[in-house]
């Protein structure tokens, strides 16, 4: 965009980009972000989701003296495999790959929604119980603009690996990266009190910093907000995966709103 552009120019650009890309988003950037962009060149990365690989483009623009970040993404052509050409083993490997997060190797939202949650609902309907925790990296946007996307990715990988040490047991304990710096932990056969105690212990002993960056590496500190909930807290007839998740999300929001770096396990 040309210098001196207006909000109307940005809106017209966004509308034009939406005709080309599958997803376009615009966010206002904090003033300090200017010190952490080498120039206004396009940043390119690749992300996997929904069974396909997408190309993601990011650009910073100046509008009326303020900085805005534009993110555009579209799936790469020809990045899916025709199943009629695969052997059964190849199909199995592809399905497993689609259930894994491209960045961290943890399970992804697709696995929770298509594999784990249906089985969990059957267990709950049979009288079983479960507990879940939503874990959020505090101030992820600030960390991105202060240290760059590569550093943020390294921080997210560090966090996922820390939780996978304790919660990565097939068919009973699941660690899933939903998106960005948001993780989900689900444990069958646990109460909210049991999971809260475990999570508190693990978070208290967790090294909340990592060496991150490209070129000149630096130690980056981080904190987490965590919401914990259990199916035993839900009313009879309401004990489902969907209701458990919503209660967990409500408590995560409370933890974030309180300033972060804390665990919320009750209303």
C-alpha cells in the first residue's frame, strides 16, 4: 500500500484480498511491534489443518500513523492425496497424520472432535467421568511482536512438550493443541479436584522459559492461564463433552481476566 493510506484504503484492500484468499484478517498492532519487523516485506509460512496445507502470508502496513497486520491464507493446490490410489496402510498413516498438529506433533482439534470426544461421550453416558483443562499462553501477541513468530512457535513447542510428559496416554489422557497458544488436556476417570491438584503441581515445577529465536538466541520467559473443570460438576443429563468444554472455557476466561499466571477450577 502507498504511504499516507487511510482506513478506507485498508478496507478496500481487505475486500479485494477476500476475493483471492480463503481467509483474510486484519489486526491493530501495538506501537512496540515496529521495532521487531526488519522491513515491510511479506512474511510467508505454511500451516496444516483440516487435512490440507495452507500458505499463510503476513504483511504490516501503516494506516493514519498506526500499524496494522494483515494475514492472508489459502490452501495449496494439489496438497491432498487421492485415497483411491492408497493402500490401507497408507490411508491409516494419512488419517493419523491429519490428527496431529503440524507444529508440535500433539493431537489437534480434529482428533478431539472426530475420535476422542465421541468415545468420551459414550463413557459419560455409561456413568463414567472425566476432567479437562484448557491451558493458554499469556500475552501471546506481545511475545510474537517482541520476539518474532519463530520464537513464539518454539515457546509453544516447549509448553506442549512439558504437558505431554504427564498427559499423553493413548485413550485415557490426551494433550491437544487447539490453535495458537491454546492447549487442551482431557483425562478419563478423574475428578476436577484430582486434575486441579496435578495441574498445580506440574505448573509449579515447570520451567517457564526457553531459549528461542533465530540467529541471536535469547531466553524468553512466559506464564500460563489454566481453566479446569470436571463432569461431576455438571447436572444429571448434562454430562457431555460439549458441556464439559464450555465450563472449562468459562474458567479459562476467568483466569485470563484476572491477570493470567493462575489456575481457575471453580466458579
